[in-house]
C-alpha cells in the first residue's frame, strides 16, 4: 500500500516538474522572441527653454553723427520701417548733390554724343531725367542742344562749301566735255581736208602752202584736244577729292563723338561708383525699425548729441513672433540628431499629468559645440525645435512665454531590447579588435 502511494506521488511530482519546465521554456522563449523582434522607441533627452524665434534687435549706426530728431521713446511700439532717429546729413547731402549734378550733366552730354555719332538731326534728354521735370535739367538739355546744333552747323557749312566746289567743278567739266566733242568733230573734218589737199598736191592741183596751213591747223586742234582732256581729268580728280573730303569730315565728326562718348561714359561709371556709398550714407542718416516690436533701452535722449560709430542706440523687442524651443544636445548624442527629426516637448512649468507632450520637429542643429556657462567644461550642441502650432492653439488653458523650461524627447531609430543589451558588448568588442 505504501509503495503504491509513493509511486503515485513520484508520478505527480514528475508531471509538475515537466509542466514547470515547459512554462519556463515558454516564458524564456517568449521573452527572447520579444527581446529580439519587438521594436522599442528611443529618444535623446535634451533640456532647454522656450525662446522667441526672432531675438531682440540692437540698433547701431555705422558712421555716427549728430542727432537731429528722435521719433521714439522707451516703450514705444513701432512697425517695420518706422523712423527711429534722424542724424544730420549736411556734408553727405552736399556731396550727394554735387555728384548728382555731375551725373545729370554727363548723362545729357552722353545723349548728345550718341546723336552725333549716329548723325541724327535731333536728340532728346534721357527718359529718367525728363521724367523728373527739373528746371535745372531743362537748362542742361538746352545747353547741350545748342552745342549740338552749333557743331552740326559747323559740319554742314564745311560740307556745303565742298559741295559747292563739287557743283562748280561738275559744271566746268560739262563745259570741257562739250568743247572736247566740238574739237573732235573739227579734228575729223580737218583731217579729211588735209588728206584731200595732200592728194591734190601730189597731182599738182593744189599748192603746198595750203597743205601746210591745213596741217598746222590740224596740229593745233590736236594740241587743244590734249589740253582739254587733261583739264577734264583734273576737274574729275577735284570732284573725287572733294567727295572724299566730305566723307572724311563726316567720319571725323562721328569718330570724335564716339571718342568723347567713351570718355563721358567712363566718367559716368566713376561717379555712379562714388554715388553708391554717398546714397547709402544718406539713407543711414534716418534710422528705421528693421522689425515690428517695442522700443527698449533707448540710449539717445538729446537733440544735437553726438553718436559715435557703432554705438548701441536702442533695442527693439519683437512682439508677435513664433516661439521656438532651444535645447542643448550632448556630445554623445549629436550623431543621432538631424533636421526634420520628430520630437516631443514636455512643458516643465505646467502639470505633467494634465498637460500632454507637444509635438515638434528639429529645425536647426549647430555645426560646432559651445561651452555651457552653467557647467564649466561641459560642451553641447545648440538645436532648435519648432512646436506644432495647431496643437498649441488647441491647448487654450496654457500660455507659453519666453524663458519657460522644457525637456525635449527627440525620437531616434527604433531598437530591440536585445540591441540595448548587447550593443555595449559589441561596441567594446569592436574597439578591442582595433587596439594593437
């Protein structure tokens, strides 16, 4: 009886052990499967603060000067482009006016020279100058127009003188041609008469004296023909020379105009180069607000006071700007951070149980480290996280302000539990294999 009970007991105990081992195997196997395949989210934790995207702007002046007018005071609200401070610009304005006058005069002169180069009968002032309707510019144009007309009249007078000479030479040439034609006709007749008298003289029907007279007359006609032919050639040469002189006068007129135009254009470019800094200096005499916001730390209070170059005159604190989270990324975590990376931001100033995490994404990662002033020797990378604006607008029970502390959870790649366990070992093993 006792042996039977003992056998049943051992049989039940064996089944219990078997079931226990099976449960352990299933548990360990399930755990290993979970550790190997189940993804676990990971994140870089970074402390930070809420900041205004556009920081306050400090207004300075490059050149300095004497204060002529102050348009704002501490606490004034300004919009972008509003005047802030006006400085004296007497010297700058005088220099700018002189350069502008010179540029206007040269521009009209260049227009006149362009008309001369193109042998135009008239020229108009540059369109940009004509649009200003300035009496001074009208006087400049009239002066250049008078010079244009005088130079053109001088050219035309010289051309007319040569043209008149050409006309006279052509009339004389026509007369000489007529005379040559008449001489040729008389020469042909006289030649026939000489031949007839010579034939008759051989037969004794005519005297030799008559023959000699006719030959002498024939020779005179030939000499006259030669002289008139030379005269005609000389007249034609004069006509050609005068026509070439007219062409040369026109070419010289146009070449001189082009040479002077190039010099004038070089002077225009030089003055325009000098005008740029003068105009910028005049524009800088009126300081305007680069952004909309509130004036703070106004350091200028006296009309006629002197401002040194580079002095800080006032600050403008922007009022309506998007908020951004500025966080500090540790050196060891920077390789896991990239632009556009998702993040969740915990607002430490509010109750964590009632205020959810705010979604965001990385918009900026610094290219180099900087030292943390609160922990000497500690280096970090600065990064910005843009918060999800629609989500913030739905959270009507909170108001974000610059300076609020936050904790950012920047999501990195998913890893398994097994990765977390063995990665220190594998990293150490890789490093050990590289060591000599």
